C-alpha cells in the first residue's frame, strides 16, 4: 500500500481557513501516490469534507467520545463524526493523555467503538523523554499496546515519541525503524494481528521526511506543525512518491 500522510491540525484553522487550505491543497496532491488524510477540529470536519469532494483527501477527527450517546456535555460521538463525513479518528494523542488525562483503558474503549461503527482509528503511543532516559521505552510501548489494542483488530498505530512532538529535531530514523519493528513483532505476538500499520510522528518536516519514508516498517507519517502550511505539507506528500 502507498504511504499514508496524515496532517494533524490540532486546534488550528477556522472554517474559512479550512476551505481555503483545502482548495489550495487538492490540486497539489491530485497526482500524489500517497494517501492524504487530515485530522481537523470538530467544527471543520463538515466543511473540510465538502471542500475535499472529488479529491483524494480524507477527513478525520482528533478524538471522540467512548460512548455513542448520553448526558455527556462537551463530547462528540463517533456516529456524529461519521455523519459529518469523517472516515478516521486519532485516539490517545499524547496531548490528550497529558493535558486531558486520557488513559489506555479509555483509549481502548474508544478504539473498540470506532471499529464497531466502521471508523478507522489511529491509536497514538510513545514514551516520554524521562522514560526513554531510564531505558523504559520498550516497556512503556508494550504496556500501551497491551492495553490500547486489547480486543482491537484493524486500527492503525502512530508511534510518536513524546519528546519529539513539536520539537526542533525528530527522532533518528534508525531508532524509529527499530521501534517500529519491535512494535510490529510485539503486536503480532500479543494480539495475533498479522501486520499492524504504524505511522511515525514527531517533528516531521520536508527535510527529514525522506529518511522515515524510506523505511518499510513506517507505513506513513503523522504531521503536526508542518501540516498547517499548504506547500510544506504538499512537499511531504510528494516525498512519499514511489515509496512502499
Ligand atoms: P509535530 O506534531 O509534527 O508538530 O511534532 C506531531 C503530532 O503531535 O502529531
């Protein structure tokens, strides 16, 4: 499968900015052989979907409720996302874990629900700098995989070392290659999954993306800051040309 490039807009872009951004992006990625997905704020989903009609861009959300409905002020359900046109959802991003106290169990409930209703989940995992420095990276990743993917069948993973998110420097591609291989083997053993797709995320930009895209176990990239500018994001998409 072609590489998957996912832009994570976080809490950026109004509806007007979304429409403008997508109208400029779509001709730039029209011929690209990568998959192009954008995880946008809730209020941008519907206009982003409308602006993407007839293009290769798919729109998704950055979070969803672990329940389908109820008295849950401020929450948005997966079915509502689908109705707005979302085809995927990011789950357990490190900002959700750190700032909104999401834990592995809740992320697991969300991933199972997403699968049940047919929304593709991208479950984010990754160690903090402190955990890395203590030599706990593999242990942390195993714990996250065990808990988040329990009973989950076809969700994707995004390996995002917390220390690389929003940082100046991304992780070393060699480290990423080893970790992706480790996670793939672990998922295959622990959950009986044949092959899980794993994206890399954290400080990806047009100058470092080639290094990651050349790695076969990197199914694609999750791009934060560099996805906000049309041209910069398109350059990352173009770098995926011919890479499998
Ligand atoms: P970044 O963010 O590319 O700005 O480091 C990645 C992410 O948080 O998904």
